[in-house]
């Protein structure tokens, strides 16, 4: 029997109610939402706190029975950049602490923060209310700065310092993979005995194999097209421009490949990144389209319509897109970086590419076109592989981390 019956979850810079794929909404939104739903299914009440960005937002939205999203007032009723949020940490912490203190019936047993801004708030909330803090980084400044791409701004020093403070103050740290755990230890002096490895999950009721031909017909993908799908924020970090450059190489060297590309996403942050213009400049507008982010059911249909799904990220703590696509029975080509080697079984469910050289990416894409049976076999293996990543397992392992947080709230774990 788990000890925690109610958790306060902090996702202050982006809401689990937002559509992933644009702005600051991405895999973390999916993570927070799905984890909360599974925790509730396991009997844990979940109170999610996010910053109010509009005067029209209700104070509380019931996302599901026992899952509430609270919009707290801190700063202007408008979306502001993540870079401006640190100035609001104290206000957000006061608002969250006050709200938790007035909750009735079942007391909150643990604070679980997501991303560094929420972590800074979580440290203050946990101290104010004498609660243990569990923190999930999702991404880390020092890791991202180690994979900077041309034209991409470095993460600020205030974030690095903030993450260092969170690692020192949190009762438990949750890492997606052993690689991320090693990064917490190597970059932030995290103690191994305080880190719990919990893989994200995939909604296997939505992302599942189905009739590929039907998906292609519904979405207007021709039977003869070799269809590549990218889903995610349109920014240098995620790398859709790598696919544009690879497509240019293939058009020149492999004109026999009827490559068609679909990009699902929207621009993120202040970065100057115009994917439609990049496609136009490359002469690819006729064979590629850029569409806005879509909901889970439609996204699953796009994955099923694809011959391959591409994840050319420069840095990725895990890679939910890769897992979702594989659950739909589609082979994935991904960068061999971060948590992607955990999400993709190289040579069995897809291919991992060393780095982001467009020529290497072109070769990987061409190889899966040249060997269609291998691609089909990978897709079948991918759907089986993804079945071991259900959100129920993620929730169970997270609850185990909560229990450890209660055990070690006032005691330093051996070895730390």
C-alpha cells in the first residue's frame, strides 16, 4: 500500500491542458497529463498547479475525477517567455502554498515539480509546508548547452544555478533513463541514491497499430509516396531543418525515392525559425507540408500513415514521439542522443543516426526505402516493444519514488 494519497504537481510554465507541439507545449505536457490520470486511477488525488495566462481562465478545471488543474495568479494574465518566469518564482510559490494549505479532507503528501522553474517554486513550497519534494528535470541546461546548434542561444546561467539548487534541495529526483541519471550526477553532483529511474509511458489505448492504408487514404497520402512524418515543436533543437537538407540530397542522388514529408508542429519561443520558408528555398514545397499540432487520436493516424517517423533532435531526455510512433507500428529514425537509445531499439524497431549530418540522415532514410520488408518487420517489432511502456507502469514507479521521498524527508540516504 502506497503512503501518498494526494500529490501537488507543479507545471507552472506550461499547462497539461495545452496542445503539445507548439510554443512551450511538448512532451512534458503529455507526461504531466498522462501521469496524473494514471495516478488518479491508482487512487491518488492529483492537484496540478499552472500559471494563469488569461483573465478568462477558470480558477480550477477538473481534468478527470480526482485530477484538478489550478490556475494560479502570478504576474500578468498573459503568456510570457520562460526567461521572464524566474522573476515570478516567489509569487508563484506563495500562491501555491496558500492554495495547498487550504485544501480539505486528504492532505497533500508530496510536491512533485516538473522543469526547473517549477522546481524552484517547489523548493520554496516544500520548505513552507514541510513536505518532501520530488523533481523531474525533463531537460537540463548544461546538457542542452553541450549540444548547441548554430543560431541557437545558450541556456542562461540563472537556469544552470537554479537546477543546481534544485538537485541539492530535492528529496528525490526522477530521471527518465540511466543516461539522464548519469547526467544529473555528472553535471549537477546529484547523489545516485537519491535518483529514481522512471521511464515515461505511452497511451496504448490511442497509439496502437491499425490499417495503414486507411490512414493514408483519410489523410491524402498517395499509395506510392514514401511518407516521412515529423511531429514536434518547430525549432533547431528538434531538427526539422536536418530533414529538409537530407531531402535535398535525396532529390539529387536518389530521385527514384518518392519522398513526401509531413511536419506537424508550430514554432517555439523567440527563435527565428521559418520552416515553410526553408522548404520553399529548397524547392520542396510541393513534396512537403507543414500542419499545426493535432490531438492524440489524429496524431496516431498520422503515425500510422507514415513509412517512417523521424526524430532528429540534438538533445532529448527521452523522446515520447518515438515511442508513440512505434506503438502505432511505424519504424523510427532518431538521433543517437540522450534518452532516444532507450526509446528506440537500433536495428530492431528503427535506426539510430550518429549525429545530425544531413548525409547520414539521407542514407538512413534511403536504406529503409530500399528494404521495405525490413521496414515492415521493424514496425511490427516496434509495436511489441512499445507495449512495455504503458503509463500504468510509470505511475507505479512514480508512487514508489513518492514513498521513498517520505522515508528520506528528514534522513539523508546512505551514500549521500
